[in-house]
């Protein structure tokens, strides 16, 4: 289930590492790569967002809508941490410490650290090109968008068919549990 608070904290982490400001397309790619990495490691997304192919590469659907201002933000969510800037950039509203990122586990922070170490130095459109060239789950949507199934990501990450089936089963169970949780709130 999508957690705006978690994805906002993931974004805040990357923005803090980058000095507080970043092109939103670069942030979108870093968030995608982090969630993709979590999928490969645990079979689960950190954000709970849906993966989609768009013309500029793979993205997290609801996160993209938040960054672009197409979806309203909850009180403790995106707008609590991040603000839009000119030139298609976003910035932190306040400095961030590890203690502020209470929605994220130490293992998740390690993934974010690793992704920033590998890709934080990329220029925005070099990162777009990287996702086009190295995320084989992405397919050119020709001006539109369409979903990327979790099993496609698992296969793109080189998982065996047995692992793919186990991760898909786990993913489906987690999705059902999240749906029940949301009904109980």
C-alpha cells in the first residue's frame, strides 16, 4: 500500500544528501532505483507505490503525481518535507537528520545510501538514459504510460523463475494485508 509519508522521507533523504535541492526528474529516478533495489532484495517496495513506464523512463506513479503537484498531500506527507521550485526542481523545507526519518528502517536507509553513492553524481538526463538502458522492465510507452508488473522487475533483476514466483506470492499477500489494514483504519 502506498505510503506518502515513507516516500516523502525517502525523497528528503536524497535531497539532504544533494544539499537540499534537486531536479525533480533526477529525484524521481533515484526513488525508482531505490524501490527497485528493495524489490530485488526483499520482494517488496519501500514506498508501496505502483511502477509505471513513462516516456522519460520508469517511475513511481503516485510519487510522480506528488512531485508534479497533480495529487494533494497529506499533513505529514510530501508537502511537510518538500516544496516545488523553479526550473523543474524541488527542495527541502527544513534540514533533515536520521532521527527525522522515522518511517524508514536502517536497512532501508542502507539502500538509499547505496543508491545515492552509485547514482547521486549522475546528471539528470544521464540518469534518465541509465534507466532506459539498464532497467529492462521499462518499455517505451510512446507518449502514454502503462504499469510495470512486479514479476517483470524481478525477472529484470535476474531472479530465477522460482524466486519470481515466491516474490510474486509474497507481494500479493502483502497487498491483500495492506488492503485489510486500510479498511480497519
